[in-house]
C-alpha cells in the first residue's frame, strides 16, 4: 500500500478504523489486521478502546516503529493543559511512548482554536506525537489552524465517501500540504454497494464493492481511508486495493454519486459544514 507524504508524516493510504472494536475481541482484530499487512491504525480517547488497540499492536509481533498510530482528543479536553493531559493518558492506555499522529477530534464551540492549536504544538514539541493534525474541520478552520500552528499539520480527518462531496475540504488540505483521511469511507448503513457505478466496476475487476470504493478513495491525490470492520475476512480484503486501478470513466461515475449529499456524522456540536 502506498503512503502519503504530508508535511513530514508518512501515512499509509489504507488504515484500520477501530471505532466499536473493544476489549479482547478488539485486540484480536487489531493484531490480525497488522499480521494481514495493515501498518496504519486509528483510535481515539472517546472510543474507549486504546488499551485494546495497544494490546493488539503488541500481540501482532510487528515492531511498534512499523505501525503508524493515530489517536484523537475529544473537544471537551482541548483547552490548554487538558489537551496535553489527554494525550499523556492516551499514551499510557496504548502502552507507547508516542503516537505517530495526534488529532483534535472535533472543533470546539467554546475553546478558542488558538488555545487548542498551541496545546497541540506543545504535544509535538514534547515528543508525545510525531505529527499533529485536526479532524472534522471546515475549510475556514483548516486555514486558521494552519496559520496558527508553529508546526505544519499532517491531516484533516473527515467523513468522506462517494455520497458526500468534500472537494472544498480536499482542496484546502492540498493547499496546506495536508492529507485528507476519510472516515466512514464506505458510507455505512447506505445502499452504496448497490449503485450501478460501484457494482459495474466490481464486476469488471472481479473484486468486492468495498474494494472498489476504497480504491476510489486512495486513487485521489492526497486521500487516505480508514475503513472499520469486525469481520477478519473483510478487514483483509479492504487492504487489497493496490494491485488494480479504476479507469477515468469508473472514477467519474462513482464521483457523480456525491450529489446525494448523505452525511452520517452530524451532531449538535458539529461545525457548520461547508456547502458542496
């Protein structure tokens, strides 16, 4: 799997999302994914599974420095001092000295962004995270965070899939040398896999609809994806998207689905999203 060079970070284009993967079963899935070839694992303090993720990494038998590990800080903990303590607690739960990427999980409506970014900078200064970035930031927020930070930001992790146009955010990330990391990349609980554009490409390449959609993601400049699954077979399949390519017609047909404007993660604390 290719990697994205993003302001000093070297991010594998396919990672394992771990939301809802908990306890011993979660550890087994993480360990199995790493043995299957994953080198990018994503978690967060709010997932309540950092202990399980850390145990899975250790059980995999793969050296820690081969794994690109991301965690995130919940918006209630992104004020000065709280953010640093949250990362320290995450490291303890994960059983590691540093993560490869620390993110502000969601922007706060009460904590000034300058304060949060300064705290994030200190996390990198202290070596608690090798790279820093943001998640669920709009274009204006990406621009402001990039301006405020003393360190270049590695990514903006956002919901992105063929039912949601994120061109404006993607272009902002590219402008700042950042990657866009797609969560919910397969548009869970939707009929995406039944779309003609997806089914036709899957049939042509002899692959699953999920593999086609993940290939659509990583074939775009500067885009990585972190699919989540609790099925070991599907976890392994999701990684196998580097030995084929979608042609321009297939890419365009899948991209045309974005007019649906389907957003999964939209909460009362969400920012005012960018118009498509």
